[in-house]
């Protein structure tokens, strides 16, 4: 039988527009992205990591009947916690990094967006790998390809929109999105930059700390520079 679950994708965007196909840039961008993903994952210990999908995290949590028929849960605080963790780590890396490669110079231009959906899923295990499958899993991934006119946002389906506090529902904007193979679906987004979210001030590290972190980044990215995964 399918299980009801919250499905949440956190997607980092910004490198594709700026990156040139250069081995050093690619190695550093992969290391930077990994650190950002890890910081967001650490911020939401209650959510289960289903899979790392390139520059995105696919997370889930069981839907409990006590949360209400509308699917209300702690999904929004989780998204906001990841947003704060992303920008805290981003500011820290940008302030500490002395590397002048394309990837490192673009750290501050990266963005993060979230899409969330409540749906029915089935857990499928193939050898040692467990995946979630079902139409709703497809739907939440198709939601990433959308017409939202914002760089950083939370985009949700109807059940999660209904779970928002009234003031947030009033702030949300509707977009009727055509999801490939699934038809049109009403979705709702809130721009994260419009929310009263406290982000940490950019640190002011010493030159010694910046040199130390730049060397650390280079050492961690070195296996990737050689074409090997860490």
C-alpha cells in the first residue's frame, strides 16, 4: 500500500550560467556544492534524505494523520532552516576563499529554491538502494521546471498551500503550471527574499584564516581535479 509523505526538493542554482568547462572550475564547484548541500542537510535532522540529485537534495517525511487532512506539518520551518543554513555557509565560504577560479568567484551568486508536495509514495529497494516511486514523486520533480519569476522561492502544491498560515497564504502567488505528462496543476510560491528571515552577517576572517580555508578547499577538491571522486 502507498504511504502518504511530504516530498521536498532543495535545489541549488547559479553555476550553469557562469561556468566554463575547465577542470579546476568543475572540481571546485563540486566541492562547494557538496558543502552547501551538507549544511542544508544538517539543518533538518528530522527529514530523511532520499537521494542527492546533482545540485539538489530530495528529502521526505511521513505524513501523520494527527497533522490534519490538509497535510500541515513542519515542512515550511524545515525549508526556512535549510535556506538559512545555505546562506550562512555561502557567506562563510565567500568570505574565506581567496581562489580566483570561476567557481569560487561565483559562490556569492548561487541561489537555492524549494519545491514541496504531499502525495502517495511506495518504497522500492533494489539491492542496497532504497528509492521512493510513484506519480507524486514524478510530480514534485516536474515542479522544479516552472515559470516562477523569482530566483529564490518555496513552491508548493495545493495541499501544502492550504497548510500555510493565513498571512503567508495571502502572500503566496498562484501559477498554473503544466507538468510534463501530468497535465496542469495549480501551484503556489512565496519569494524567500520577501519573508522576515534573519540571515547571519558576513564574517570578516583574518588573512591567515582565508589562506587556510583556500588551501583546505584545494586539498579537498584535488581528487576531483584528477578525475576521481572522494
